[in-house]
């Protein structure tokens, strides 16, 4: 009896692991495809800064946004054969802190060297079928400041938000109504 239960448990665990791997591969494939299309449109001779909208702007957790930005960074590097001059703004402060603390780097020098010519802005948003991202490249220098240089358009990352982030987009309005009702109750009691 005990071995049967263990066999069922391990079978369930293996099935879950395989389905999670397939899910992760599907998201990775989409990110890689977007990166390869963007690399064809971006000026490789320019410094490019990668940035995502904040958790406050997207409603998505910071850890998720950091991972998504890092995955896009890796995909861009691979798609460009590591020729892209890319700085991930999400990790820039951590890198500077380490450089100053352990290598006696000068903040002013680091700041000057961090100037970018192009900004890649990632705009993710949660929808019922996953996370929709749009990545747009803007000129930061020269006569074309603010001009759009490249865009991925809207791309769907098929992520189960409930399972991976604990967010149910279909139920979000109801959850917000419940939270507001609780706040109102607390406010009435003084």
C-alpha cells in the first residue's frame, strides 16, 4: 500500500515537473523570438538601456518583473551574438554598489559611463490569458530624442497568473470590491 501511494505521488510530481518545464519553454521561446526581431531593428553601435515599468505601474510583482527583464536581457545578448551594448537598469544600482564598495569605483565616473543612446522600455500587463508585453526602443540622444526606433508590438506570454503569481485577473474586480468594503468598514468604526 505504501509503495503504491509513493508511486502515485512520484508520478504526480513528475507530471507536474514536465508540464512546468513545457510551460517555461513556451515562455522562453516567445521571449527569444521577440528578442531576435528587436535585434534586427536596433542600432548595434549605440548604448542601449533596458528598463521595465515598475510594479506600481503594472500591478505585477517586482520579482516577476526582474526575472522577465533578466530573461529579455539574456535573449537580446544571445540574439545579437553578444554584440549589443546593453545595460539592465533594474540591476544597475546593485552593480554600482558592488563596484564602489569592492573596487573603489567613483560614482561620478560610473554615472557618466552609464549614459545610453537608446532606451528599451518593456511594458508588461496582466490579462486573463497571461502577461502581455510590448517593448519599444526610444532614441535618447541626437536629433531624434524621443523618436521610436523599434517596437515588438503586443506579444502574449502564456503564463498562468493564478498558479505562478497568485493573481486571478478574472476575479480582480471582485477582490478589489471586497478590499474596499473592508476599508470602508474600518473607516466607519473610527
